[in-house]
C-alpha cells in the first residue's frame, strides 16, 4: 500500500549543523530509490541523502542554506504502492557497507525513514562537487576535476557534467584527455552478448556495495599505475608465540591474538620507516600524513568493505586484535558508520584464513599502497647447511609507481617480512 514517509537525515557521524547546498528535487517530482534528494556540506565532507524508496515528493521541508543535523526532517515522500522502502545503508567512498536503519520513533501521520547516505570525504583533486555529481561523472567516464562548475563557489552541477560531455562529444573535450572512458582510450564498446543463446542463465543485480566498490575499483585500476611485489615472511617464531599466548589466555576473556593484528603493527612500523608509503597524491603535490590509520579488507555477505583502525601506532597488539575483530563483526552485520571507513593511510587485504599463494591487490586510492597476505604454509628453507621446515607467509604489496618505485617497494616489503620474522624490529 502507498504511504507517506518522512525522510530524515540519518546518522552522519561527526557532522552537525550542516548546511543544505543543493536540493535536487521539488514537490510533485517522481524519484527512484537512491536518487539524490539533497546535498549537505560540512567543512570536511559533502553528503548526498538519497531517496530510501521510489515515490513522489509530496512536500519539501528544507530550503537551501538550512542547517541540518541527524534526525532533521528533509521531506515527505509518497512511496509507490508496490515498493517497500529499502533498509538504510551508509556508503563511503571508496567502499561501503549496508546499514540497518536506526530505530525510529513512531510518527502519528507517517513512517520515518533514515535513508541511504553517500559521503565524499576525499574530493578528487580540487573539484567541488557532490557525491552524486561525482558518481554521475564517473559513470560517464568524465574526469570531474576538468569540468568547469557553474554553481555557487564554482560547484560542479549535474548540468555542468552534461555540458562537458556534450562538448567532448562535439570534439572539444576528448582531445584534451578530459573524458577518461572509451573516448579517451579509444576502446571498443563493452561486448553485448545474448548469453541465453548459448545456454540457460539467470541474472542477479549487483548489491549497492558491489556497485560502489565496482566503480571505485575500476577507477583505481585505470588511474593508478600500480606494480605488485612479492615477498615471503618467515613467521615460524611469530606464529608459535601467537599460539602460545592464546593458549595461556584461553578462557580468560583476553582478546585472541590474530595474525592480522601483528600485520597491522608491522605495517605501521614500515610506514614510519618509509614515510612515502603514508602519503596521497594531490595533483603534483604529495601529502605526507603524520598519523597512522590502517584499513583492512573485510569480506561480508553484502560485499567487500574496508574498516579503518585509527591511530594504530598508539595501540597494542591485543587492542588491535580486539578492534579489528569488533570492526569485522560490525562490517558483517552491516553496522559500520561512514567514519569507520574513512581516512585510511594504507590497506591490508588478508586472505590468509582462506588460502592462496599470492595476488595483486588493487590500490585503494587515494592511498598509494596496499599489503596483501595469503595463507602461511610450511616450506623447506635452506639454512646454509640443510633444508629446514619454516612457516612462510606470502606477502603481496601493490604500490602506485608515481609515488613508489620498485626499489622502495622491495625495501618496504623486505622490512615488513623482517619485522614479522622478528617483531622486536618494530621497537627499533
Ligand atoms: N595464514 C594461515 N592462517 C591464517 C592466516 C594466514 N595468513 N590468517 C588467518 N589465518 C587463520 C587464523 O589463524 C584463523 O584460524 P584459527 O581460528 O585457528 O586461529 C583462521 O585463519 C580464520 O581467520 P580469519 O577469520 O580470517 O581472521 P583474521 O583475523 O585472519 O581476518 C578478516 C579477519 C576480516 C581480515 C577476514 O575475516 C576477512 O574478511 N578476509 C577477507 C579479506 C578480503 O576479502 N580480501 C580481499 C580483498 S579483494
């Protein structure tokens, strides 16, 4: 049955008293689920609040410049009869996770919905555009930093991107390299195949997280000239130590030590030793970070998400293990907040619990490196006199070659392997 729902500002983490800078809809306008309704902008981030369901806007409750906070009423939406609103989700570039709607107070006249939210915390280059405009540009293969903005303070609007594409199609932009899709690369169009001609098929739409991940991964794959480097870490002693400590603490309530926690510790030490790995490119400038926030890829039923452990340099191994476990659990339950997936310096992708002997992870821009780990295995290692069985952890580092050359990457990897072989090195 069709109903009127109140669309309110969902939990937006640290952002409070945020002005409305764009209103993308008007009363009477039909919207599809996930269409951007309004854009909010704090000094740190631009946030799109998309429609939680398809329907018709029955009444707008905000105007440009209004300052909103969590729970502020944005508009009333007459939902379509056949559709139920989707559960709220929080999305953060570059990857995100599904988020159950916060409990809402019952309303006498309408159902309250905390909608999905798109947050852009790291604007591409100096472009001033909302997440929906960035997504729109990305979908069209447009480098948003090249689009002249006609909105307030030079903000790039949807129509600016459209105008830019029109110009490019007419020969004005593509030659300058502005359109970064098939036009610029002169690629063949994506193959259109009627697979059903060859046998039975079924179709499954990508999840929201998969779509966001796909767009980010594709951009990173195309735009980051990354090289992958392999190294073996001898973790024989480390693993024996880890198992011993876990055995000692069994049943005591002390968090279980994981290899991931040691990896985070070793990666922080490597970042300190090689500061260029703790950087991001901003045009021709390298931004060197003085903090150590480490992200790790977490596999969830809804897709891949990347929670971030903040100030990992200030945390002990138990704390890192407990926090990683808590974040991974939250990720699997779809309860991660945008702030818990933002601000990483480097990412660790651990497939060690599953298997594999090596891979080439995609750099999670604007980070410049990602560390991959696969399953450790006993290997024969020559000790100078004989082969001895050692527990070897395969490490796979991918690094942006614009910032990190092969020598630096190999040294970083080697340092990481040495630190894991003897964690006393992280104290040096
Ligand atoms: N070698 C051998 N065994 C390993 C290992 C490694 N490198 N890493 C973990 N294991 C073992 C653990 O010791 C554990 O065994 P135990 O229960 O006997 O102690 C088991 O594998 C399961 O570990 P896991 O659940 O993976 O925990 P974790 O702390 O190692 O990893 C996550 C946590 C969140 C990283 C993990 O659950 C995950 O999601 N990994 C996938 C990441 C991903 O998708 N990457 C790809 C990005 S494209």
